[in-house]
C-alpha cells in the first residue's frame, strides 16, 4: 500500500536527510566517478551515510541515485547498468536505516537541454521510465524528482513516474536565479511550475539546492501562495566559498538549524539539507524540532 505524504506530515514536520555526494567524497570516492557506481562497488560506504542520517534523526532518506538515469550514466559508460545501480541503491538504504525510516528514490535531471535539442521528450520519457521503474520495483516508498530547472523536463520525469510506479512523487526545483533568487536558471518561478505540473498529479512540490536556508524562506512562501499540498524544502548549508581549493559552505550545524524555523513557519512540511549539509546538520535540526515540539 502506497504511503500518503499528506498523512505523513499531518502530525508535524518530517525531517529528511542531508547531502549524499559530498559524504561519499569524504569517504574516498574518486573524483569524477559516478556516485551511483559505489552502490555496487562500495555499498558499505553508501550504507554508512544513510545510517548516519537515520541515527541523526532523519525519518526519510534519499537513495544514492541523483544521476542514475541512463542519459547521465552514459557519460560514465554505465547506461546499461541503470536498473542494477538503482535497485542496489534502494536495497542499501533499506538495510542501513531499518523499517522505521522511509526510503525515497532520488531522480535528478538528465544534464541535457530540451531547448537546444540535445535531447528529445521521448528520450527523456524513456530514460526516466527506466530509472523510476527500477526504483519502484526495488521498493522505494516515493520518488523525489530533485534539482530540476526546466519544468518541461520535470514534466517528462513526472509523466514517466506516473506511468511506471504506484508511489507518491515529489517535484523539487533548484532556484538560484532572478533578483530574489526565486527562479530556476531556466527562468521558472513557483507559480509557473505549479500551474504547469500541478495537473499531472504530483504529491508534493518543493525546492532543494540553489540557495541557503535564509533564502529558502521566500521560496516556501511563494509556493504556499499557489500550492496547498505538502511542501518539500532542502536548502544548501549556506553560501559556498572556495578556500584553499576546497568548496566550503558557510553555515555550520548550529547556524543551519537556527535558520530552519522560519522555513517551517512559511509552510514547509518536509525539511532537510542539500549541498554542504552533513549528519551533524541534520542532528542539530532534529534537536531543534524536538525542543520546538515539547
């Protein structure tokens, strides 16, 4: 029986997880290698990340499959292993977190542009269908279409999800353009996104990556003006800076957690972290939520 996201967040804010890729990099994954490859070559490391988030308080974790569609995997010579890598990711996450934490399947954009003709809508439909079918068959409780910029590409992914699995679908965009950082790099704002994709039946809309928690407040407010359903927000851990050749995010765990309450007050039902966030960030948010609820 499929979960209901509205029921899941009815009793309060649902804490999700933080970043995956940087955690794998910190565990030694070679630069330039597809993160998804470690689902079969180093599943222990992937499981450690999921377990760390669950122990920190996450009630939902995302699979290590952000670039697990065959179009993205083709750049690493892995397109033919799409089903294998995605199914392994669901199994790893489930074993690492146990039955009390939900595993949602992560699906990111293809990396190709419809507008320039790099890829066709049919290409996208086939690619996303292949990935999402594998995630669903392995038991993902929901699908999260995340870090999208183009509503047309997201619409293709959403159609593929609706046709190839029977679980709720979250549609989350990355906003980092416009005077108020309230548009995607393709110029889409919350109203356009909801107007275009709402009729296709997503269970939730949201925002991830792009901005830090301070600017995520405005994104939540803009979504709430046009969308009454569950709202998913996963901001970056502040603004990234290049220090001695390393990308460092400005918000530590305590500062990050302190900036979360306004996002919840603006309407976020699911809250977590994206780039730069760690299990320590999630633990700090969990402690904040615990104090807030008591």
